[in-house]
């Protein structure tokens, strides 16, 4: 028997179908465009309202270097038939470059195609990185045991601390300790948040689609454009108020334009809802507010550096190891995947926050300084840091899969 909410949904769908009013979708990121496309194909009238002057949201393919560089999302995580984007990507003949299979301990990378360096430019022997990777996997297993059977949650950082107290044999020293911090830095990059702010149970429970991780080497833009094709989209239209009255919805923009709709689908980032930037009337129900409270937002930025030629090892990823995850660095080498001599520096969490406070030039200098630490001889081929050779993108609000944890501790 259908539940109350599915009956409500069914009657809302019926009403929208028979209404002369459109369904308004708020936000033209991939979620909004995906929803609008499905509705359009099912015969509904749809209007999309987008606050920026472009579509795509946190998908942003930049062409300033003369070829596509994704400054927002760039991987298809889960390159398999079950991924709803797969048929679209296949129909557009967009090639994927696989950076790792599904069991990569380094999240979206394989151990085979990386080069790690210490702060003095010495390459970390690959077998040492593999050895630390094995310890990291043991840590994960211990954290699973720690959290098993409890509904309480702690941060990843806390979980690691507790496990290391219980299992001092997993505590590493010297270069191995630094490599372990790089693994943690990668975990922080995956969640776009520091280890103190990532829910350990969410991390452990997270399930990914199979098929590994494929880089969209021609950029994500064609996917966004295909979804948006033929849809009625209003740009520069920031919604500030959504009111439900008499079976209809009234959506008001910041410049006081009003849209009447049979229904509204809200596809703005979590951070926008958490910051209460859109007023709902009647207010959102308590269960939705509780769900918003339960999740946090994080940050990941990208700085793309364009070189005259590639002057670094032919691996997918370059990184610096350090005594803290904050001090570690991480670059994606687009040269291996695309042939273009571009490195993309990808800070996350607190580091992304700090870098965001710098000017674009200073942020780029910081990224180059990190590169010089790894490869002191690599600085010369860098073209002068003009806007044409550097592209910096700051996403102020991004959804991190983070859940706050109660202050109560796990009872050991
Ligand atoms: C640097 C970076 C790298 C990433 N890499 C990957 C990756 O490789 N693979 C991957 O799968 N994911 C990646 N992600 C995450 C991915 O980009 C996002 O999960 C996804 O794009 C979110 O889509 P969305 O439609 O939910 O939100 P968004 O893309 O944020 O879209 C929301 C839209 O709502 C608009 N909006 C906000 N407020 C209002 C308002 N009041 N009125 C009207 N419009 C409004 C925004 O302008 C925006 O266009 C990355 C994210 C970042 C920042």
C-alpha cells in the first residue's frame, strides 16, 4: 500500500500534469538540469531559475587555455552501467580516462601512477608508499571494528587516534608517518573537509558504484549542455522566497520577479539551505530541518597551471608528504591523460579555506612553490604567472559528505 508521502507525491504529480502552470526547478547545476530534463521528457512544462550567469554550478569546464580543463567536477566516480550518467556520456562519445579501479586505497587513484616527494625533493620509494597503504587499510579495518555495533559517531581524526592508542604497532615514524599523512590528505580531498570534520561512520559506510574512476578528459561541459538543451532557463535569477498557497507555489527572485508554479523542485547547494538564504512558507518541516542540520559543508578548490612543456614525471598524480595532512600537497597531471602540459593543484578543507583568502596570483604562487618543493628544477619552464597561464577557482560552498558527531565518546 502506498505510504502517505508517496500518495502526496502522486497527487502532486497528477496536479502538475493537469495544471497550466510550469514546474519551477531552482538551480541549474547537474541535479536541477537532470530533474528538469526528466520532467521535460515526461511532458511537463518546466522553468529553471539559476542565480549565476551560467549553468552547471559546481561543474565548470574552463577553455581559457584553449582546451577544456574542469575546474569543478572532473571524474565520473563509478564508471559502470548503473551510473545514471553513463548512457548520456556514451551517447555523446565522451572518452573517459581511468585513473583507478574500484578498490583503490587512495580513493580516486591507483598506486601505480603516482610520485610522492618529501619537502626536500627526494622521491619516496614506491614500495614504502605501498607498505604504508597496507597499514592504512589495517587502520580502516580497526576503525570498522571500533564503530561496529554502535550508533554513536566520532570524527575520522578521533577514530584514528583511538585506534592508534589501541594498536601502537600501527603508529608510524619518520617518512612512513609523513606518507600516512598524505593518505589522510587524500581522504580529506575526497570528502572536501578536514579529518576532524568527517564522520567516521559515514566514511566506513560509504558505498560507491563499481567501475572505478574515470576522468572526463573532454570536460563535463558537453554533459551539462546536453541536459540543458531546449529547456527554458532564466539566468541571473536568485530565488529568495518560496511560498505554497492554494495548491500552487509562488517563487520570488531577489529582484522581486515572481513565478507561479504547480510545484517547485529545489536543487540549490546544501550550504545555501543551511545559511537560510531561501525563505520557505510554510517553513520546511522539522524532519527536513533535522536532516539539513545533520550534514556539513566543506571546501575544495582547484588551481590549474599551464606550462610550456611537461617537466615532471609521467604519472597521474604528484604529491608532497609532510608531518601533517595540512602540509601535504596533491597535483593531478593532465599531461598524462590529455597531452596538455597542465597540473591541477587541489587543496581541500582548511587549506582550501586559507588559500581562498589569497589573491589569485598569490594562490598560484603558492601552488608553484609546492611544485618547486617536489621538483626544484621544474620552475624554469613555468610560463610567467599571467592570467593566461593560471586559472584559479574557488567554490565557496560545496557539499561534503560530512555528518556532525555527538560530543559523547565511544565507550571502549
Ligand atoms: C573543485 C570540485 C571538484 C569536484 N570534483 C568532482 C568529481 O570529480 N566528480 C564528482 O562526481 N563530483 C565532484 N565534485 C562535486 C560535484 O561537482 C557536485 O556534487 C555537483 O556538481 C553538485 O551538483 P548540484 O546540482 O547538486 O549543485 P550545484 O552544482 O552547486 O548547483 C546548484 C545551482 O544552484 C544555484 N543556486 C544557488 N542558490 C540559488 C538561488 N537562491 N536561486 C537560484 N539558483 C541558486 C547555483 O548557482 C548552482 O548553479 C566536485 C566539486 C568541486 C567543488
